[in-house]
C-alpha cells in the first residue's frame, strides 16, 4: 500500500510533465545527432542543409562554393595524369611511324625506279606524251626539277594524311576526357538534384517565389554562371597548351623527317641518273604498249 501511495504521489507530482518532456527531448536530440552523423558521411551537403537546424543558407552556399573549388583542384591533378598518359601514347605513335617512314621511302624508290602509266592522271601533268622524244640531257633535267617536285608531293601527301590522323586522335582524346570530367560534376547527386529543382524557373517565374526562395534561386543562378565561366577559362588555357604541345611534337618529328628526306632524295636522283633509269622507263613503256 505504501508503495502504491508513493507511486500515486510521483504520478501526481506537478513537475512530472516537465521532467518527462526533458527526457523525451534528450532522446530525440540523441537520435537526431546519430542521424546527422550518418548523413554527414553519406552526403555532406545534405547534412549541412538538413541535419543541422542552426545552419544558415549562407553556410550551405559556402559549402557549395568550396565543393566546386575542391573539384577544380582535383581536376588539375587529373589533368596532369591525362597529359602524361597522352605523352606516352604519342611516343608509341611516333615509334610506329618510324617503321612506316622506312616503308614509305622503300615504296617511293620502287615507284620511281619503274614506269608509271598513270603518272599524268595521278599528278595532273602531261609528261608521257612530251617525254617520248627526250634525250639524255632532258631526262636528267626532268628528274632534277619536275621529277623531284613530284617526289616531294608524294611526301607532302603522306605528311598531310598522317597529320590528319594525329590531330584527330589527340583532339578526340581531349574532347572525350573533358566531357567526361564536366559530366562527373554536373551529375553528382546533390548538384543534379539542385539543378533539377531550380531549372524549373526562369527570370520571370522566379519573381513569383517567396523572397527566401527567390534569393536562393538567384544565388544558384549566379553560382552556376560563375562555374561555367571558370570552366570555360580553364578549358581554354588547357586546350591551348595541349594543342600547342601536340602540334610542336608533331612539327619537330616532321621537320626531322623532312631533313632525312632531303638527303634521301638527293641520293635517289643521283642513283636514277647514274643507272639511266629513263631507259628502264622507256623499255617498260614499250612493253606496256
């Protein structure tokens, strides 16, 4: 009975309600803090904006600006890795071209040591008809002038073709990399959700929003505009360095091969004259007829 009276007095205590309320509040806050910790680990943006009832919109906006700055800093490191990878692939490409260069010189030598029935069509000239009455002096003059120019035209075509392949490859690699990187940013969970929400409004419809929301919309718009400008400037600088570097690498290699070709063509013309190669061409012409 005494125990019952004690319990009855405890239940009717006027301070009981406030005591229970405090206990409940402590349990709720403990639960919220635990939930907040999980949110912070899973999504820092969501934790700042929704997990902390005392956080301000300014803190959220600051977090977003810092997220962009951190991403750009990380991008700089990733760019260095990408550029290093391209440099290695360029070296491999040039090594492959070294083998093709040797094959080109062999092909040109074989081509020009024999009669070419399609020479007029291939080079848009009128050589076959004119050369029927040439003497030794005229043949020597031809190979030393026009014939030499046609050989150089073959070289130019080869350079142009490989230059197109090289430039297309390097630009395609760059475009794929930069597009993949910006896609990673705009599709991150919090940003994709934010952009989807605010992009529903334009300058006119944003005016109908409550003041607080309207201010958030303007901050969002200003931020993505600033990010867009920073991204374009960063891309322009990197692309200029990337393209110039690639072009310089190709130009150096091409100039080196040009010097080799100049030596080769002089030796070839001497060989052509020494072996009186026009006689071979004339004989092969007669056989074709």
